[in-house]
């Protein structure tokens, strides 16, 4: 038996990079995979087709996790499509590398919305379902820069 056999995972920001790797690893361990993408539509569709081609139950959703209402609607749609959510991986995030003195307020807000608001929004959305089913795991990803900052990464 595989480690995640019968589990439903929702992974944000999974059309490329680390999120894509997480989706593939969870699928390899037996999980059905619901995942989000925002700007990488073709890559999201390609991941869905790739996983489905391997016999994995998978569905991609174009959704902005930083938008509270979209996040709530996403969770409801995943529950409707998959029946439950056992694992939430808050992976979506962006960078706007640069020195703080050159960073605009709009750039700062974009990073905070994508990297922090999305975690709140999705966690808030899944919590009532996970509490009702009396089980669930929430994994919050972050950058190593959050532990030890780098110059130019405000």
C-alpha cells in the first residue's frame, strides 16, 4: 500500500516548480490531486493531463488563493468534485526581488497577498471540513530566505 492511498490532496501553485514536484510526489504515493494555478494555464493543463495519463485522479483549478472569495469557492468546488480534502499544501507564492528602498507599495502588497493571505484564505476554507471529518493535514511551504535573509530579497 502506498503512503497516501485514498487521500485527497489540494496543492496550491502546482503548475510548475516545487508545487509541480509536490503534486507528482503525492500522486506517486497514491493521493488524488486537486491543484491550483493562476498564470501558467498551459502548464496547469499539462500537469492535469500528465497525472491523468498515469491513472491518477487529478484536476487543476485556475484560482487566485490570495483572493478570499475565490479561495472559499475553490475549497467548495474541490469538495464537490472529490468529496473531501485530507491534505492542504499551501505552496503558492511569489517574489519581487529587490532592495526594500526600491520596492513599491504595490510590489510589497502583491507579495504579502500571495504569500500570506493565501495561507489564511485556504486554511480558513478547509478547516471546517477537516474539523467535521476529524482529520486532515495542512502543510505550509516557505522559502529558505524566510529563515536566513538574502540581500535584495525584501
